[in-house]
């Protein structure tokens, strides 16, 4: 539940913002902004949340984490508004639109005044900074359809649910009351702002610990269950491959009995000289392929034996990697549940927890987007310049290239791993990215070219990055939203 207009007025009265200085802006997520303030009452942190169902402003007593990457709106505020002082902090009528007026002295010692509007509506929340003529300098959420972009004009609009003639709310509102049990956890003289901060942190809305932990559970338990099921299948295959020696024994026994096998025989019953014990030799029954000669049936068992032996090592490597990933996911989920600061937990969920390995220097220098999944590196060039730079400096001949067929779009590369073939799951990951970053993304599916980089030929006199593939193959991919969400947590 978002704040109502009466609660907003009470919090503004408690904050006593006029005269306070804005020392820093921190944007820990795309919809959460904090202003570090200082004044005669000491330091305060003003939290502004645009989260649906939890739109609010109040003083927060939790530490505020920084985002992994600098976010645009906070960077704008830190360049234009820092060291400004509040001269006014009012709600415009009962519309849940708050206007801050701030005074800033620039480098030439000239005074500038700005308006900061907070529209605290659950489905249309925004923070908009304007000059005194209401010309928009920047907005936390840029909404071109409403003109809420740099250079547009902002005119505070009446909230929904108001009488058109009088402008007053149709519904009556009251300041919420808290249970005695809840109040017992707070200091006896706790302000309403502090009560609201504690309530939202614990149980109120999208940024509460309760809802964030539920989101963490949904995000990770599905992946944990899928990975556990995949490991079970791999272990079954491991058991099957571990019995590979028996396939070789079948071939040996068939060859030892070639003279006794008549054409068209479906089963060979013969002495199993590998299983002789104290009671004497045992017999074994081996299926033969009636369409092949007995020697060819023996060779078929030998071929199965060779494949099983070579596959066993690879499967055990995959099991080891899967177990390591599973342990990492379980550890991350436990860490998320142990976090008691909702702002920190929200930040961890946005970044995928602690799953991603630290970014290497090479990763930081590489253009485009990079995703690391099960030790495979997938790189996406988002435009012609990035495609060209990746082709020239960051991929090699045996790396795999993918591109949407019939639509312009990104080049996607899977970096080769020595001695490894490209798993289908990794190719589907890369294929989803290739379709998503192409003009065909709205189709939800599409065909792809794929071929090793060494089979790409630059188009003579063609535009930058244009290549002509040879020996290409086709892959049809349906875009999976769940796969794209998981890939986003693997960004490096």
C-alpha cells in the first residue's frame, strides 16, 4: 500500500526539509532514490520509492547500498543539484504530488532554483526535475508519451479519484494505525516516518523483506530444482556409461563364437568366460543385429564401448560443474534470506546475488555484452561498430558465430573451450540472445545462421562489420523469457 495524501503531509511536517542541504544522491535501483541530507537536526537520509504498491517518501534508518553501475538519474542529480538547499517542501493539494524547491549556487556564484516533483502514484510514479518555468531537465523515468523527457514541459496533473468540480478526493483517507506488537519493536517516541520505514522494510509492498524473500525464493528455487533434475539424469547416464566394460565383453564373446552363430540368429547363448567362478562357467545371452553379420554385431558393441568410455569422463566433468553451480545457488539463496536490509536485498536480487564471477580486466575492455554461463562465455555485439571490433580483436577462428537469418541484428559469439563441443543449452542461450537483439524479436522465434568464425568472409566494399558466412548451418529458436531472465543474472 502506497502512502496516502494525509500520511505524506505528516511525513513532510516531521522531516522539516527547508534549510537542509543535499549532499549526495544514491540510486540503488531504477525505482529507488535516496538523498543524503544535512541540516540543523544533523544528517538524514530521505528515501524515495517509486515501486508499485509501495510509492513513498520518508526518512530511512537502514544503510543505502550503491548500484553496481552508476545510474543516469543519480548522476544527473549529483552534477546539478548537489549542495543545493531546500527552500520549500509541499504537497500540491491532496494529489500525492510533492514539490521540492531547491536553491543552488553555481560555480559563478549565481543562484539557480529548481523544482523536484515527486509523483507518488502506484501506476505512474516519477521524479521530475524542472527549472522554475517547469521545463524538464531530467526525469527518473523518461516517458515520451507524456512528454516527461528532457526539454518537455511538466504540468502537475490531478490524481485519479478526485471530484472534477471540487478537486477533492472522492474517498476519505486516514493516517494508518499500527498494532501494539509492531510498535513494541520501536522506540517509544518513534516518529511516523520511522514507523513507516520499519513497516515497509518488514512487510509493506514490493520492497519489503517479506516480498523480496519470496521473489528470491521464486528466482532461485526453480533454477535449483531444474539443475538438480539435470544432475540426476547425468548420474543415470554415468551409471550406464560406467558399465561400458560389459559392452566390450559382449564383442569379445561374439567373436569367440563366430563359427557357432547361424545367419539370422537374434540371440547368442554362450559361455561367459569373464564370469567363471568356483561352480564352473556361467552362460550369457547376447542380442545380435539380424541385419548384420556376427562380426559386425561385435564391432557395434565395440563402438558403443568406445563412445561410453570417452563420454564417461565428459559426463563426470559436467556433474562436477553442475554440483559446483548447485552449491553456489544454494549458498546464494541462503545469503539472500539472511540479509535483513531490504535495500541491500533488492540490490542483490537485481544483480543476481553473488553468482557471477568477478569481472576480469579483459571483460571490462571488451565491447558489447558478455554473459558467462557454466564456464562458457557468450558475447553480443549490439551494433555494427561492436560487431566489427569483436571480429577484429576478440574472437578467434574456432569460436562460434550466430546471427538472425532474414533480420538485421547483433552478432553473437560463443568462445571455444579446448576439447569441448558446444552444448545445445549454450547454443540455445546464444540463439535467444541473437533473436532478442535483432529486428525480429517481436516475432518471438526465428531462424539463425551459425558457423565457426573462420568460415566468415568480409564483404568486399561492404559496410563495417558485414560478413558473408560459408559452411553455415541453421538453428530454429523460440525466445524463452525465463532463459533471458537467467542470462541477465550471468552478465559479466
